[in-house]
């Protein structure tokens, strides 16, 4: 007695419109998020490379170097300056050691430069803790006369969201602001500034509590995030394929055949 050979099941497409629409929306989103994280990783690596390259250069000592076209970000500097204690920026929302605080920035001019002609230099002296009373500004020691300062040059990196603190001009004295950059200092005071601020070393004269991380998020973490987004995209693609076909039954049938 002959038996008809059982036909092997074939793959069949069984579309579910709702699931397909869901996948068509979220799959490109997940993939784009993965590539965005890879782009962020590349940008962060470029910052680290820039840091390593410029930190190896000899310390900058002249105003002409401050004003040059060369990229001076993170370069070390040793400058003789005169700090203006009548113009102080109190930079708000600076958290350190898990405590709220401020960074103190002051305007200075390079010693030996004509006071009416030279550009100003924004000096970041470092962090101070904030009082529980928001109406009370922090105390910090003032510094006068000509001072040799040591630190590194820094220009605010692109990106990030800046809250509007409603401040458009600055008078003499200390002013609390939500954010600051060299470009904003020029607008607020109506004067020309060197393109970089000077962030002081911990052991420099006039330094408060200093120390700034080069990056808040390392390139490797962005790469790990990208892998997660791509893995989610692959999972969504597989689940969509299973939900819109008989693939699950084919896999079960294949396993059954192997165990016969």
C-alpha cells in the first residue's frame, strides 16, 4: 500500500495591517536613534582627540595666541591678568558633590595691555556651594592687582538647550545668570572678549573649587546605546515577521521533523 508523501509547509505571508503600521512607524525611528548615537559617539571621540592634541602644546602666554585662528580649546595657559571685581558672573545650577552651587566668573584684562583698547578675558574661578536661601548670593574671596593665573582655555561646546533667564544687560556688581558663553558676555557688557574663557587650575591664584570633566558621557556609552537601539529594531523586525506570517508554525514543524 503506497502513501502519498506529505507536502512540506511553505512560507505564507499573512499581513496584519495594524501591526504593519506599528512597525513601519517605529522601525525607522529605532534605526535613526541608533545612527544618531553612533554620530554622538564620533563627536565625543573628536572632542577627546582635540583635548589630547591641544594639551600637549606648550602653555599659551601671549594675547596674540589667544586671538589667533588656531584651535586653542583645552590648551593650557599662563597669563598675567588684572581681575575686575566690579563685574562678576554667578553661574547658576552648577551641581557638584551632589550639592547645588554656582560657578564664579570674572572679567579680566591682560596686564600690560592698554585698558581702553584690549579685549577682555572671562575667567572661571570655579565652584562655590549655594545657600538654602535663593535670595542670598554666595560669598567668595576677591582678588586684586596683577595676578599670574594658570588654567586651560575653554569655549562653550555646541549643542544643549539654554534656558532664557531674562537677562539682557549687566550692570556693575555680581549678577546671577542661567548660562554664559564668551559670545553672550560680549552682548551683555557690550565689549570685545577673547574667544575663550580661562578655567583655572586647582592650585592657581584666585582659584576656588575647580575641576571640570572633559565629557559627561564617554563615546563607548553612546556606542552601547546605539547597539541597544539596533537590537530593538532587529527584535521588532523579527516579531513583525512572525506576526504577519506562518513563520512560527514553520519553525515548530521543522523542530518536530527533527525529533521524529
